C-alpha cells in the first residue's frame, strides 16, 4: 500500500506542478499571499486530499487536514525558491537555478514521505 501511495503522490505532483501550473500561478509565487501561489498550493492540497481519501479509512476532517498540511508546506517551499530566484536573478541558464529547483522538488517529495509516514503511524493505510 505504501508503494501505491508514493506512486500516486509522484503522479499528483507531476500533474499539479507541471501539467496544471499556469503562468499566472508562477508569476505570483514570490509575493507572499498572492493569489497565484495560493491557488497553486491549494490545488496540491486538494489532490493530496483526494489521494488520502481514497487510500485510507479516515473521515473527511483528517483528510482535509492532510491536504492543508501539503498545501501549506508546498506554498512555503515554492515561496522560498521563487524568492531565491528573484533576489539572485537566477534564470534557467544559471546552474544555481537548477540547484534550487532540485532542492524545491526534493522538499516536496520529502513532504509526501512525511505524510505517508504519518498515515502509517496512525495505521490509516
């Protein structure tokens, strides 16, 4: 079951971070509280809730809490990365652009591992 959870989170992440992240979302991520960054991270939270709902025996309230956890973590990880890019003026031509992007992606995946670990500890999956 845990391997299925990891697989679903990877698929979810690819969909939310690459297929359904639009320019208006990316543009806002370096401004704290701006709608684009909130919408992007909120979408991650919704999809996380869908995964947790379908994989566990949890009721709706804790399922929503897991979505909020992912959304809050995702928002702040993206905000930090976007501000590094903005203040350092990194572009895709810079090595450090890709280093910070890689750290950003690693932190998102560690968030998913943390969520799955909690679900295992509470015997929900």
